[in-house]
């Protein structure tokens, strides 16, 4: 299994500012993802963080708003830029290894609870 | 239409009851079906996964997949207050593809 930590665990931010969320995994993993979880909503995939290259964003999410870095196989950051109250949500880091065609469990971090005033 | 539909609840049951949680989906290509449990202020943790159709049992938990009806279920026997959490279904086409999540069903098991 993979143990994932996220920093900060929660934050309250002012509109127009930016927040960078860190995700640290205790072992090297192939795939790292960033999700958003809004109250009563599904987990929504924001992007796949690719090591050494630009992240792959899902429809509706753009790099300017959610820049992502992944400098190595155990660490990634997600920045929420120019925040508005609509960005208030829980942001979750998730990891998964790709091991041939066998099923590989996807692990989630504890989440970062963001409130934008 | 959403890829995955799940009744948000909340579902409140007495301790010892049998709980049935369900999801429907629209993409007939889904092959992997997962159930995650999420406690308050924690990340989701995998409970069970099933490949293709059929049943899978693990202790008090049973997962069922009916691909012909595009319907999956999670049954919890002898429910406990510690089972109180939000349960999310998830599914994917393959091990290499993105996961699609339901919105989660909040379960409360009363002592």
C-alpha cells in the first residue's frame, strides 16, 4: 500500500490569491492524480500529474488555473490560482501503480479542505 | 447523463441491519467496479473491487455486478456503528483508464 500525506490539511484564503497544495507519497508510484470533491458531488478528476512533463488535464480544467508540478515519482503539487468562492472544495491527491494488466489499487490522500472567502 | 449515478442518501439504519448500496452506470465498456469508504475528513479507502460481472464476498461485505442491467450493489451484513461513512462506487474501462465515481451515499448506523 501507499501512504500519502497532503499539506496543508485545510486553509481559508482570500479571493484572488493562490494556494499550493503538496502531495508526498512514501514510495515511488507510476501515476499521480489530483481530484476535487465538492459537497454532494462525485470526485472529479482535475488532471494526471506526469513526471518530468506537463500534466494531462480533464475537460473543464486548464493549466493556468490549476498548474501542477511533479518533479519526481513521490511528490506533486497542485496550485489553485486566482481563487474565487467557487473553488471552495476538498482537493485530493491520489496514486496508482501500473503493473501489467493486473488490477492496481488507487490510494487517496487525506485531502486539503479549501475555503475561499 | 452522468456516467455513474448513485443515490446520495443519507441512509439511516439500526445496528445489525443489512444495508444495500447501489449505483447505475451508462457506459457498457466498464469492466472494473470498485467500492470506496470515506470517513469524515478522510480520503476514500478501497473496500472491494470486482472485475466484470458476478459476486465477491469479503467478510460482512458483498459486492455484486450486473452488467446486463448496468447496476452494481454493495451489501453490508450485521452493520455496525463503525460502518457509518460515505460509500462511493467507482468504475473504469480498464486498469489503465480513469476512474468514474458516483457522488457517494452517506450511511449512518445507529447503535
